[in-house]
C-alpha cells in the first residue's frame, strides 16, 4: 500500500523545497467537507484548498459541467477561438459584482495574474505609475504582486529586487491600536512625502485581509478610500480573491460598504477548484488596455468557465450566502465559548460568513502574539482529523474556511474536534 510517508519522501526528492506542504497528507479522494488520504484516514476540511472549494469537494454539478465540457473540447484559447461559456460567465460576473456602472471582465488563471492585470489596466487608464497597498496584505507570488504584498517572510524573502513605485500604509486594526484615522493619516502623509497623488494609478485593498489575518475593513474605511480615489482620479482596486463568491455571507464583501470599485479581482472560489481568475471593472476603465494587451494562453479556459457557471448556479440554488451566515453564527458561538475558557490566550474571534479567524496572544496581551501555540495547534490537527490553516502578520492566527456546503453534522463534529485539539495543545504546555 502507498503511504503518506513514502509519498512525502518521493516528493522531497523531486519537488523544490520552496513549494513545501503544510501536512504530509496525500489525498486520495474528497467529498464536500470530507477528505481521505491514501492510507484511508478521514479528515474534516476547514481550509478547502485556501478558500477555493466554496461549493465543497466534488460537487455533482461542477463534475457534470466539467465532464460535459471535456467531452466537447478542453482548450482552444479564448483569445484565438472563443466560446459561449466565457461570454456567459462574463455576463454573470459584470451583473453580480458591486456597482451599477456598465462593466466588463477579462479572464486569466491565477489570483496573482488577476492582480497583475488589474494594475496594468489601472496604469493604462490613468497614465500613472504608482500603486499603494497595505501592510499585511497579500496579493500573490509573482514579482509585482510580491512587491504589493505587505509581509516579507516567507513571500518576499530572498526574492528582490521588486518593482519601483509601490508604497505601503498601515491597515486599520483596532486590536493592535491602528485606528482608521491613523491609517488615513499615514496615507495622506505618504501622498505628501513620497509620491504625489497625481502620480498614483491605483490603491489596492482587500476588504477582508486574507493572509494578513482576516482583519476586516469597515464600510466607513472603504467609503473613505473611495472618496480619496475620486478626489485624485486614482483607481480603487478591491481584491476579493479570498473573500469572494459567498464566502463572507455576501457575494462579494465590498458590497457591504455600498461603494463601487473601479476594478475588482476574483479567483479562488470562482470555479470549484478548476484554475480560473478574473478582473471585473468599469467598462471605460477595462477598455483602456490595448487589444492583445491582456490575457494568457489558459486564461478563461473552457473547463474553468464551465465550472464557474456551475458554481454560480449552486450559490443561488443552495442559498450559500445564507448558509455562510449560519456557519458564521455557529463558529462565533463555539469559538466564543473557547475564548471565554481561555481569555488570556485567545485575543480575538472575528470574520464574516465562513471566513473566521482565531488570534492567539501571550499572557492576555494582544500586542504579544503567540505564533508558537499557533504552530503547535496546526501541527496537531492531523492527529485530530482536521485540516487547518494559519495566517497573520505575526503568524499567530488560525483561519477557518470550511465549505459553504458543509453539513451541520460535519460542522459540529469539526468544532468539537477543534475544542479537544485546543485543550490538548494547552495541556502540552
């Protein structure tokens, strides 16, 4: 029988160390929130491939759509011989994304590609060079998106130099004493000290930071970003790569603020695990890029577009936006009880929908992060039949990203397992 250990040894011999794996668990099959490894062990998946499988693993409608498309054709390149599914998916995305302006879309393959193309479009539209991002933000692993990402280790370490004209300001974080006013003040200072607003093409922001720790931008702060961008002719890009497609209890979290971004980047939950990403934006902005200036060989693949259409149908048919809010309530109840039991260890429980974070601290002091306990809990999760992910500027946050289709029984089972795991991690010292 093939074992996890044997596969891990084979992997380490042929795959670069930089592409490491969190768990030595080699998946054989998965269904909705359950995953089985090659040894037959069962796990409940609270990570879903980093918020990719919003509709669960192997949803029958996604399988049917992809299989049917595969029987017809697998690839022609949307920039050579396009197909109806790409047009149909674009039609739905321009309708669903926030704002009433006429919009257009374009497709690529990964979240980083979506961000890269959003920056290209913003620069083409404004004729400006500068881009402002936020501390703790994550936008990808390509050279430019690494530059935008507001955390060095492990994403930027050893990989510079990065492109010029990228600037960072603090993201509001009340737990750590960064008020919205101080963040705005830092942004205004930047525009006086380092770059004129006349030279800024775009400000890019995650409405809920992903890798940064699930810190949430308030509606007021997003409205302030919109007002500042309008004042100076700057493009506002909302990065909804991790927070999109009903994950937060909203189709896109930006809509909570009532603003319309100039551009929005989409990926992860868009196609149920088939690689696909998109940029959607105001039509006049999107059309600023010259013909042939956007795209890629696999961008908007037939398989991805077929899966994307199925995912949107599932979100509506199974009321996954409502389901996400129900999951949020259950997590807040369960993790809130855990926080009451460990008030000097758990600094915060936060998030929206099925995008929930648990932040760990030392001795009741939020400014003293506890990455060691976080690491211990993640390392012990496999033995408890859980797949968990960490994140955070200080690597002290456990993030929960279950499928929106998870059954109530599996949700309760997973939370019970996590309580047991947490108690054992605390007992281990």
